[in-house]
């Protein structure tokens, strides 16, 4: 079961005479039809199970992000860009303002999206107490 398996290297297709893809990208164009999940994350918080069970219509949950901060664009759960929420024909959209460095995107860490101290670690939890809906 330890037989070495040698696979041929993929070569860029350039039927139209286009230059090969940039070094390090390989044949990514072959993956163009692979579906990925895009998520726009406006913020996070941490709650106890009890606080979560107390949530009702009208409850307000405080997130760890200020209203004027950019939101994150996640591809399969990994932050790859930042932007601002816009409304287009009564639908929400995202205008990208920054594409993250691939090294940051791969690791999922970004000094700018961290807890604000610039060390790139995960954001600090911001426990919130839900506000009951007005009766």
C-alpha cells in the first residue's frame, strides 16, 4: 500500500494564444465551474446556551463590529475580501473595498479583521444579553 503514484503535471491550455497563468496559480481555470459558498459576515458574538434559548422576536444581539467597519467576504468559511454593504434594486449587495493577501486568506487570519490589536488573532468574544421584545 506504499506504492508511489506518479501523476502527470497539468499543462496550461491556451487555444487562443493567451499567456500561461501567473506562476503559482497552476491550472486554476480548470476549477472555474466548481461551486463555492460565499458568505458576508457582519460580525460575531458569543452567548451561553441559556442566553440563546431566551432569544425572541425583537431581541437584539450586539456584535463585535462597529457599524462603520467593513464586513468580511468569506469563501467556504475563509475571509478573502472586505467590503461595504450596499442596496441594489431592493437587494443587499457587497461592494469590495479590499482583497486580502492570499497568505492571510489561507490562514484565515488578518490583522485588520482581528480584535483590533494588530496581532492577527481571532476577535475577542463580545457576549451580549438579548434585549426582550417590547410587549
